[in-house]
């Protein structure tokens, strides 16, 4: 009991210290608040099922230290990002909006039928396991594939553009509405097709981050106006999450499944990854896409490693620990944040590429309080490519 209490207090105290220092809600606050909230839920889950978890203190201390090291680049006033933003090339931004909307329409067109079938049948559980087994066709032709890839990887750019447009004196409401729908609808359709809740949760985190980057520049009247669609979106997402959860776990287990989904990542890191592991997967989790693409085998035998839980639901630290061990993870936590900060730390003037890298990185790390999927090396590689593209067309 003492160890899980210490873990909870560490994240709560970190949030309190940050709050007293900043005295406002910004992106750094959102990051710490998320981890503090998850820590509280982990404590609650442990108290409900203490016999299921055999915990020690040092893994929680290690987890907290590594998390704070990864959080370092985001502990600044995020309002500075908007204040120092150089006005982007509006012609390029307009062209991007058109391309993105078209790609999203293609994605929706090809996916709507499958989504409607799942809604009518309510078989989200089957859809989830079929997708996990690789039995769900994610695209039917190369045109659809390219459209979905573009819409997926440029989603943070599109979401940032929506909120940037809301800061302009002369803005076009129709363009903002169409772009916002182009960002939201494909995500909802895709999550329905594969019966996945995590996609929606990560998307909500992204929206929150993008809003707080630009909120200082959005007039109060527009903030009141966007409250209406925001409430509608929250209700829709809540309904969708509830429907998927009921389908996958049964109506009588809705509360317990959501509770477990949100409240076990830190417990799993302590008891499941770090407790009995004696060898490491040497990057198979992080680099799985590249390993498989070049003819290798990225399958990880958890039992051979000495672990007894998959590293996915063990915070952002768990997969790294499983791949590289405690020393390797510590070295990464020293180097990676320092390297990332070069791409978005506020200078006298920054552009949309810098803000994109900030939003992408923060979204990934914040969502990492819950889960980190395998093969994220590909996602990070694409992020750096998009950063380069945005720098070229700034």
C-alpha cells in the first residue's frame, strides 16, 4: 500500500508545484494533470484489488524520475508558442486544407459502409479482435490507402490549422467547419470500424493540446460559439465509447472495464514489467514495423523476457524498459527530450513546423500515461518528415 501511495503523491505534488509556479492552465499543466489523474485511478484500482498486485517502491520512484525527464521540454509557458508564431504562408495553408479535406472525404467514403454495419450489428468486440488478428481490410485500393495515410499523419497539422484560423480577424467560418469535420469524422469512422477506444482518447488529448496552444489568440465570443459543437462532440464520443465498451465487455462490466483501462498502467509497470524481467527485447517493440518490413520477426515472447504483462499498457516508460532495460531507458530519457526540445523550444520566432512538433510530441507523451503501441519508431520518423515538409513550405 505504501508504494502506491508514494507514487500517487509524487505526481500530485509535481502538479501542485507546477500549478503554483505557472498559476494558470497550460499544456504543461494538462500533461501533469493527466498523469496525476491516472496515478489516482491506479491507487483506486489497487485498493479495490490489492491481492492482484505485488508492488515495490523502487519501480514507482524510477517511473516518476523517468517521466519527469521526458516532461522537461514541456515545462515552459506554452502561450509563448502562439505569441512568437510567425504568420504562415496563407496560400500554402489554404492548399493544404483543400488536400486534407479531399483525403478525409475519400477516407470517409470508403469506410462509412463498414462503420454503419458495425453500428447496426453492434459487434465491436468482433471488429476489435479481427483487426488485432489482421483480418480487417484497412483499404481496398492504393488511392484510398494514400488518402488515409495523408489524413492520418497530417491530422495534428489540420487540427492546429483549425485553431489557428480561429485566431484570425478575417476568417472563413465555412472553411473552419469543413476542416474541423475533416479531422473529426475519419477518426470516429476508423474507431468504429476496428472497435478501438484508444484512438478516440488520443484524439481528444490532441484537441485539448491544440486548443491550449492557441486559446490566448481566440476571441472570447468565438470561444463561446465553439463551446456548442464541443459539447456535442463530447456527448457523441461518450456515447461511442460506451457503445464500444458494452459490446466488448458486456453491460454489467462497463464501469469496471473503463476503470481498469484508465487505472492500471502504472501498476502494470511495477508488477508485470519491472518485477521479474531478466532480459530485454532490444528494440523489438519500438522498431517492430521496420523489423517486420525488412523480413525480420518482431514478435516478443513475454515469458522469455521474464515479464508477465505486455508492455503496451505500462505507461510511456514500460515499453522502453522492456526494450532497453533500466540503464538504456535512462540514457534515452536524457538524450531524447534534449533532442526534441531543439525542434520546438520557443525562440524569438517560430513557425507551424515547430508548433506541430510540440503538439505531436506532447500528445504522444500525454497519451503515454495509458498506452504506447508497438512500432512507434515509424510514427516518429513520419513526424520528422512532416516537420521537414512544413519547414520547406512555411
